[in-house]
């Protein structure tokens, strides 16, 4: 099962673009990459998910290189309310790989 | 709102007691999994249920057990509670146990064992 590695913490200022990179060297063929945001005492909130190349939605972009051994979550123009823990998740449902392994999480602190 | 609801939101139990936590999955989702999140750590997978059958389990002892009902709601039962069981218990649901399906989490149940 893939293990992920993320920076423990990052600092940013309001209005900046933030990129958080996750390493997952042992990702399996059927694994998807998913990012979640979690505020204290709340459940993780889905941000974005991808398999390869680039995925974009209304809140973030996810960049995945061809070898899929890493991924980068990009948050455009962060605000104070983006201060949270961000988890990189690698896994797939079904078959032998049916559990999701959370990474260490990256605590993003956005300052005024 | 993810449509995944959990109850109770908070509870306190004594060491050695038993606890049951409940989860209603998002409408139409037949796959439910449970996670344990200790303070300051990431969620740890406990087990997953797909159409009322357990089809995956993490590194948790047998005193952690579960059920999934025909309406796809689920229960997590923990027997012989230990102090280290104090944590946030998260329920997550998805449509089918298939790769790529988005998984939605509830807000969790805070369990304190004293």
C-alpha cells in the first residue's frame, strides 16, 4: 500500500498561491490521489481527486506527473479561512486495495 | 454538507465499557468505512463495509466490530474500552467500492474514555 510524505507545515499570506507537494513512490496502478482539508474537530472535506496529468475545480488544481510518484495541490489566492490541515490520500476501492491511507498532513497557516 | 451524519457527536465512557457509534451514509452510497483519528494525528482506517459485508480491515483488534444495515447505515462497536480508544471516530461513505469514487466524511463522534 502506498505511503505518502508531505511537509509537516507551511506558511503563507493572504492572496498568495500555495503549492503543497506529496510524495507517493509506491503508488499502485489502480490508486487515485485525493486531497482533503480538515479543520479542528471536523471531518475531512474533499478538495480534489485525480489519476494523472492535471485536474482543476472551483477551489484547487492538482498536478500529477507522468510517473505519478508525486502530486501537487495548488490553492490559488489563499485566505485566512484556508488555514487547516491538508491530507494527501492515495488508494483505491475494490479488490486488494480497499483502504485509504492518510499522509501525515500539512498544516497550512495563512497570515494576514 | 456531505450528507454523512454521525451520532452521537460527543460521549464519555469508562474504561471497560462498550460503545456503539452510528452513521448514516449519503443517499445511495452503499460503501461505508470507519476511521479513528487520535489527537494530532491523521485518520487511521478501521474497516470498510460494502453492501452489508466487511471487505477490508485495518490494524485494529477484534474488539472493534461493525455492522452495515440494508439501508446502508452503519454502526461501529468497541468493546472493553481502553484509555487509548479516546479519539474522533469518522465515518465515510462512497458510491460503490470502486476506484476513483469520491469519499465523503461525516463530522465524527468524539469519544473520551476515562
